[in-house]
């Protein structure tokens, strides 16, 4: 019922001066990386139509060069977190969001490297891939800066719809299309659930000024932690985050979509989609996060999802021989591992280094994934959806360098001591121990042990040659498998990533404390 | 009219859409069901907006409609490409991905 003396919406009708004061906060300089990424993407799309086919490889190189320039700008610009109110409080630049900017840009360059290898010997349109990845990256960066549910929703959907396009990228392959349809239907349902969560929270918070901003929602929840609508909305939002990270039981899309998608897209899904989930978790459960007042209500849900993901992801991966499915399910268990950090974070104990540990793990996962997917994309098997463990049989004999790189990448994913993946996992184990979550610690240790089994099956295939495999039934030798070799630039990148994996594994503590943004 | 009437209709739309996605096997009907879910939420946002007497929810609906349109454009493109491959839009025919 409208209160007396108030016309329809009249109470919040804006006068001219308040509009001016909001538009004064539009500081476009703060969004230069996102804007430039969108412009690069649109430029690539436009120039692709205009220039002759012979110039297209140069167009792509030019675009990637612009991305590298942007990375340089990010690294050397002294811009840091500003306390300034931006865009009427919709954008919030913090040192954490700056970190994610750099992370997403580096991931993007890694994906471009994979894409360059993937597109060799394939009759596909190339430039569009780079354009869409640019726009998806801009969406992810914007998400990290969002400070209102409106920006969060729009940025998240920019990412998701871009990913649908990238999964369906190989239009001639029924596998790519099928996985895209599966991703679209499940992702669309997830979008609806996310929107439902936002609507419920809006219904609960409602009548305050700017009810969709994180600040007012947090203030409301701190005052009324028992509001039913808000609790339901929070659960819906957590479900949609769990879908992005790929936590059980919201992981059903993972194996099929990972398998059918083109290899660079699979890498983007496994690195970026997971990180997007953790960006959201930082926004929701961080120290000044929206749902921090409800942390004790959500804790049991998050705990059980984490435990089940750790167990289910690893046990299911044991049965897979298709590498992309295997990496997908191992990604589920990595997501579970990262959730240990979030659980500790939610408890808000003495462990103030835990946010740094989460970022460290994300970085370790990115480097190791880039190495592994890099080797997969260099070998570039003709059937992209059907890359099997046993296809790698005898790799070390033909391509010892690639087999060595694969060992470093897979070893880092499994968490073998001198490599960076070990330090990342170890930090979480220490955190779980110190915050007295012993059940979680036990399950995490179990997960590590099981994961070593299936990861090393892959390394074993690469290093041992099965004497029976080469023979057909009547004893004649079949054709030897041939492996494509790495170019000099591939070798350079792999060596760089490998050295990084080892160095960061030996000297990690600096980063753990430097990246403590909370 | 009470706000709860709108919320019940919105919840019903959402539920019909959800079960449509889960139970139907025609890819086009699944896309329609996705839209139905989003429309249920849109109705809910507008109803809350009217209840709270502010425009935030009603404005949010514009973003949601835009996203739904983009999503369905990509979705239809994928379904058309799949139809060219398989001559059907029944999802039971799309079972090629396995270990």
C-alpha cells in the first residue's frame, strides 16, 4: 500500500542535482583495461570482414600484440585501489580486483597460445575466436570489480554467453555442438536460479536506497540475519556459484562439455570459469563480503558440498581414460580443494594468510593447466574430442621434451613436492589443521592420494611403451604412432612455465604474504 | 491484489519452466522453458519493485530481458547447426559424448 502523500514511485524520483552528483562519479579511466579489451574484440570482428584472407594471420598477431601491450600497461601503471566511489557505487576497484585483472589477462594470453596451436591444420574461422575471448575476458574483469548485483549479473552473463559461443566454436563437429547445447541448457537454468536469488534478496532488502548494491544488502543482512527470503536467495546464489566452480552436485555439465569443447575452450573453462566462481566467492564471503553475516548459516552447506566434491571428483576421475573428461573431473576436485580455503575464510579465525593461499592456488592451477593443455594442443590429435590416455603411449621416445613438460604439469596438478602445486595444496592442509577441521583434512589427504593414482597413469603411458600395443592380432607390427613436434616458440613458453612451476614451488612464502589483500 | 498473488504466479512460472527443462526432450521446448523461468523471475522482480515503491527491480528486468534474448539467440544458432547435422532436435539423439 502506498503511504500517504507519496505518488507512485514519487518518493525516489530523482532531482537534477542528484543525477549530476552520480554522473560525476563516472571515472572511465578506472575501466581502461575492460574498455580496451572490448574495443580490441570489436576491432578484430570488424577488420576480419574488411581485410583480404592473406592478412588474417597478421590481424590476429596484431590483436595479440595489443593484448600484450595492455598487460604491460596493467603491470606498470601505478594505479592501485582507490577509495573513490565509482559509477554511483556500482564499481569497486580494490587490490584484489586488480590482481584478478592481471590473472585473467595472463590466462587469456595463455589461451591464445593454445588456440594458435589448435587452429593449425583445421579449417575453421580464426579471428572470431580471439574476438570472443577478448570480450569474455573483459566480462570476467568487470565481474571482479562489481559492487552491485546489477553489474554482477550483466558481467557474469557476458562471460557465460561468450563461453556458449566458444564451446560451439567447431561448427562442423557434432561433438562440439552437442556439448554446447548441454552447456547452454544447464547454464541457462543456472542463470535463472542466479536471477531468482537476486530477486529474492531484492524482495527482502527492498525499500532502502539502492537495494541492489552489495553495501545495502550486507547492512540489511547484518541487521536481519533470520530473514527467510534473504536466506533462500543466498542459497540460490551459492548454488549458481557452485555451478560455475563445478562442485558436486552442480558438476553434471563438466565431463560432457569439457570433452566436446575445442581444447583451448576447455582450458578456458577449466581455468577461467573456476576462477570466476572464486571471484564471486570472494565478493560473497570475503571480509567485507555480502553474505558474511550469513556465514554461519551457509557453513554446513559449503562444508558438505566441499567434502562430496573432493571425494566424488577424484573417484569418478579414476574411471576415465578420455583426457578431457579426466581433467574435468580432476578440476572438480581442485574446486573442492579451493573450497577448503573458502571454508577457513568463512570461519574468519586467526588465519589471515588464507586469502593469499587461495590466490596462490588459483595461480598454481593456471600454470599447471596451461602446461598440460599446452602439450595437448601441441600434439593436436585429429579427433579433438577423443584424446585418450593410451594415445600418449610411447611419447617420451618420440618427443622427450614434451613428455618432460607433461610430467612437470601433471606433477604440479597432482601436488608433487618441488612443484608449485604441492605448496598450494600444502597451505590448505595446514589451514584446515590450524582451524581444527580434521574431517576436512582427512578427506583432503585421501583426495590427494587418489588423484596421484590417475595423474600418474597418464605419465606412465607417456614414458613406457607397451610392447603389445603396436602389434595386431596376427603378430604384424602396425603403424607406429606419430606425434607432432613443438615449434621454437612453444618450447620457449613451456620452458618458461616449467621454470616458473619449479621456482614458485621452492620459494612460495613471499607470494603467500604479498597477496594477502584482506 | 496482494503481492503474494504475484509471487505465487511467478513461482509457478519458474517451476513450470524448470520442470520443462528437466523433463522435455525437444531442444526447442527446452529453450522455451528456459525463457519461462526467466520470465517468472522478471514478474517477481516487478512485483517486489511495486511493493517497495522503488524502480531498482523494474530496471533490473531490462537487463534480464536483454540477457535472455542474447542467450536464446546463441541457443537457436546451436540448435539449427545441430539440426543440420542430425535432422532432429530431440535431445535423445545427442548422446555421442562418453568415455
